[in-house]
C-alpha cells in the first residue's frame, strides 16, 4: 500500500478517536536502533521511543532473537498453566523491584497494570477511596480514566466513584502561587487537608507517577513524595508508584523513578519500556498486598512466553551494558543543551524540567501564558528536520524528549541542533507573541 492508501484505509476502518501526531499522519515502515524510516524512505532520529516504550533501540538484535527463539518453542500459555519464560521473568523483575516487592501479576498494558494495582490496594486495605493527582494520566479504561487528572483524556466523561485528586507538584505553575523552596511544600501537605475534608477520613491508597508523563514530565521536588507517603500511611492508605513511563532506568541512576525520592511504595506498576516494544504490563506488590487478593483471576495473554522472553532480554541488556548509567550521563548532556536553548529562546521557553532521559520543554510567554500554537508548529518543524519528539501537557504546550537508553553524545548533539533550527523557524512562522 502507498501513503494515500494507508491514510484512507485508516479513515475508513479505525476509530476517529485514535489520536495521531502531526497535521498529516506519519507512516512508519522500519526502524533500527535510534533511527526510524517512513514509508517514503525518509530517516528520523527517534527521541520519543514510541512513547517511551522502545527503551533500548528499535529492533534490538538480542530482544529480537529472544522473541524468535521463544516463538519457535512455545508461543502462547495462559496463566492457568506455568512456563519457564514466565517465572524467569517474574524472578528477574522481583530482583530489581524496590523494597520487599516480589509478587507479580502480568497483563498487556499500563492501563491493566494500574487497574490491577488499584483493585489490590482496595482489597488489601478494605477501603475504596484513592488519592490521585491533577495532571496525571493512568490509562484508557473507565477506571483509569477516572483516576486520571486531565479532562482531555477522559473520553465520554468517564467517571468512577472513589477517586479524589490532589494538587500535584507543578512548580512552574504552582497552584498556591508560591515558589520552591520557600513554598513549604504546600502542595504535598494539602493532601492531608484533602483527606480530612473530601474523603471518609481513611483511604485505600495513593497512586502517582514519579514524573507525570502525559502531564508534561512534571517533576516534583525531592521532599514531595516523602511528605505525601507519610500522610497517606497516617490515614491507612497504601502507596502505588505508576512507573509505566519512568521505570526501567529511564530517569538514570536507579531502576525506578520513585527511587529518586527515598521512599518505598507498596506496589509498582510498569509497562512500555519493560519489553522494548512487546506488549507487556506488570503489577509488582508486597506479599501482604498480593496475598490479600483472593479468589479466581487469570490473564489470557499477560505474561505470555514470547513477551516474557522479550522482557527478560531487555532487562538483562540494560544490566549488562550499564544503560542506566548511560541514561544519567546522556540525560545531563541533553539537559545542558536544553538550558542553552532556553537562554536563546527565552521569549517562548518558559521551563526546562525532568530527570535523566525524561526531559521537557514548556513553551510559554513572559507571563507564563501557554503557547500551544508555537508548540504545534515546532513539532511540525522537527519532523521536517528529521527528529521525532512528543507533545503533552494540559495546555498542549510541552515538548517531551525521551530517547532510548542507548543514546550517545552524537545523537544528543544532532537532536539539539535540529531543535535549535526548528525553534528558529517555528518562532518566525508562528503566531505573534
């Protein structure tokens, strides 16, 4: 099929709600390492990794071989049986999980992983009310859309009882009009007031992303989670860290985003980068939480042998090649370049934030007014110049940069050069400031 045929077939047979980026859809044909090619042979430097999913490079040889070898032996095995690939993956995941988290429930996506975690803490605590954060994103099911704190992702006005949304630590746009560090972390301490006034006084738990992905890589100060976790536990709640985007070394230094905050959750959820693009989700919990979930439950596809083999190969590659350390080093290099761009384009870049290889550029004017039109134009310019990046934020004005953990200094330099040229064009052709 040619480009036009693919576009027309998509219009005819796919739900219109399935969102695509760019004014005209990008149609990908192949990929290798940090590069992608479209159907017309155009090459792109991939700095979004399929929404932070291709963690160690497109079509990685080791992961591909693990998939092929497993597919030739046993392709499918539902959880009513056991297989070696499944339990090897579970043991490997438990070995890198924080604290005493060692029990795994495998699914197909981050949405399912979060559903499982929420169900588990409600059963384990014997309560229903869950605290989530504004600007958050937790999935596309009815329950996880209800947990999400961004109206743009609540299709059909999805709502479900039992969720209360606290202020997040959005320092650039502080909901209290304060500035860190003189703010006394009012956003964190407000969680206690929320529990006292908007719940029954005791809660099932708290779910949050260490760095909000769809929210625009909003990165809390180091004191935020210790304060909130203490409050949640004071009122009987269990803590879930949504590591769907921040997990598996993405933030550098640690396997998990929450590890940057010196707290230990009761449950973590993960997906995306867990298997380098193979559909996989996991909920990893303490023995106490996992064993509270009694009764019958299965997953037809979760933890299937092929996915399990891909995930184990991905984790082993990250370990062997010390890719978490590389994420730290390259993240610092990328951040330095972005700070330089902020100085050069200070009229349109309001904030640079993130940790490791989760870095964001928020486009805003001098009075912090969001600039979604210029953001959209910048996205088109980077595509024209051969760089794939992401867009996010409640105001559609945040650029997300998330290259694979294998990224090198040449890739970083190339991306920064393209961003520089694209900013110049987007500002010149964008709306008047």
